[in-house]
C-alpha cells in the first residue's frame, strides 16, 4: 500500500534532524521519529494511524575515529538498521565502513550519475544487508561493496569519482545479478559539468543480459545455457536557471529498449510555483503541478497527470493508464506539525503525492 504522507521526502528530512543529547564526553544519542493519524476512504478504507521511532548512537573513539549504530523501534520489534565506522583526517584522507542500510547508495552508484530514461544501469542498493567501504583522498574517492546473502558477500560492486573544479567524473561497476547463469556485469561512466547558468551531464552504461533459453526439440533433452546479449544506454541531460524559470531536458538512446526523452519547466513568481513535465519512453506521460502559498502557513496544491498510475478499486490497487488530478491544502501548524485535506483520483502521483480519494490527516515529526 502506498504511503499516504503528503510529502514523504520532506518528512524524512525533518525526521532526520533529530534531537541530540550528549551522554559523557564521547557518546551522542540522537532520537528521531514521526507519526500520522487520519482518514482516507479509498486506500485505507477509513481511519488509520502510523508511527516510527529511531535512535542513532555515535561514539568518538579518539584519533579521528568514530563509530555509529542505528536502531529502529517498531511494533514488529526492535532492529538495528546500520553499523558504521569512520576515520576523518581532514581533506588529506577519510575512510568509512558501513553495513546494513546504505540509504540506496551502494559503491557502484555512489559517484556515477545516470541520465533519466536509461534502460541499462547499475543496481540500486536499498536493502538492509549491504556493505560498502569508501576511501577519499582529497577530490578523489573509491568505494567497494557487496550484498550479504547466506553469510556470503555477493553482488560485488565498485565505484570511483573525482572532482575537478566544476566537473565531476563518476565510474560504477556492478555484477548486478546474484544467481548464475544470469550473472551479468554492468559498467557505467558519467561526466557532469556546470558552465555559468548551464549544467550538462553525459552518461554511458554497458552490460549483458541472459537471452531466453531456446526450446529443446526431440530426445535426448539437453540443458540449454542462455546466451548473453549486449545492452547499452547513452544518456544526455542538460539544464539551466534563468531568473524565475528553471528548465531541464534529457535524451537516452537504449539498445534493448525504446529511446526516451523528456523535459521539465519550473516557474516561481511570488507565492506561485508551477511545474510542468513530459516524458516519452515506452509509455508517454505528462503532467502539471501548481502550488500557491496563501499565507506563511497555508499552501494550496493542484495538479494533473496523464499516464500510468496506481488506482484503487474496492480496496484493490492496479496500474491503470489515464488522466488524473489532485487538489489539496496543507496547513503548517509549526515546523514539525502539518494538517492536510486532499482529494486525488489516483494514488501517490504529482508533487504532493496525495493518497487516492478523500484524505484528512495530521503528521508530526521530531
């Protein structure tokens, strides 16, 4: 089920700004959490409540070495989310080792920057059993990691990055699949640069995928080994800011999927913010989001989206193609508490990502 938070990213960011308390000279405790209570007639089918609580413990071992552990308190039980060690000697040298939740950034994707629409890329490491080690020498960094399964380090991935002024270079390699014979390696490189008001990014990724196993005709049956098919993606992204207008565009050429392209335009004038986007790939989608600050505390939102979205019918979600819209108001009681009233014809689309149907809820975080 989709989360009914009106702005998940913002809430996570606020929850991350935890209230810290020092215990002794070398131990810090930082609590963070959020809860939500409300009503929705389509997704939850009535009233609901949700809450989370986390604790980060940081220990200073001296000699530029620190350690940290994250603990998650939930109704299903208490679990740790990560363990981390860091060494920081300033710009000359820094190193870290983290196991657990990598926050979606494994070694292969730490420095590589893909363009939108690329069908080939390195794996997203968003599980809870990943490990990554990173070392930085000034503007140059390298990292290596893997996924831990059955107490074995699998899915090896490495990355490297360098910054030279306004130019950033990235390299990523990921074995991508854990089980042979579908094992494949993907290598990707990227370069991003800023020139005044303009920014440009070029990305390339190459790998191989297992082809379909051919049918065996007649006896005796001979096990077939799938062949490897080469696959590549080349992406280009450009953007710029011109006063109140921010624009961006991308194009991706894919060897094993449809080429993709799209653009975004964002305009801000006083209390009004307007964002329009268009994406053409295997399925074309476009949309418009509008936000208006009625006051310092009250924001009105509205938007339209045409494409594939999740639609609930009698409590059952399904991907459906069509045109959908949303309207809503968010009232910030203070920096930690927000009340929301909204209506959406599909679930979690557009900028606020309101839940489908009529929603009324309060969120709080610390």
